[in-house]
């Protein structure tokens, strides 16, 4: 009594075009998200990795915690030793560096 009968409609020639048209907004949203969010984040990550790989002895750095110090020793590819005050040295993980303030010139 309350339900109306459903009638099947004949599929027209634009069946595949209609399916593509229904996915078009989803594809556009993904493209916008890629160019506005994902791509800039990947670029920033690559720049940070290059900055961390280029850290040398004598560079003045800022850690993620806001500590400013001078690199006194590069221990390995993951750790560095930073002098934060005279005769006060701490080991810091390289990936926690947020910025390199002063770069030293390479000595050859």
C-alpha cells in the first residue's frame, strides 16, 4: 500500500559514460587533495631529509625542542653531538633537528 512498484528502465547507450560521470567528482577531489596536501608535504619532507644529511661539524642548529647549539661531532648517520653551552654536550638524533641557522663552509 505504501510502497510504489519499481519499474526497470532500459539501459541507454550512455551507460559507461554515466558511470564515468558519477566517478568524476571523486577523481577531482582526489586530484585536489594530492596537489594541495600530499605533494607539498612530500616536498617538505625531502627538503628536511636533505638538510639533515648535510649537517656538519660547526653548524649551528635548532632542535625540535627549541634548543640552540653548535654541532661538535657527527657520530653517525642518525646521531650528532651538540654543544649547548661551554663544556655541555648532548647527543641529539638528527631527524629531530628543525633548522640549521649557520652553515659552515666546507674545508677542502
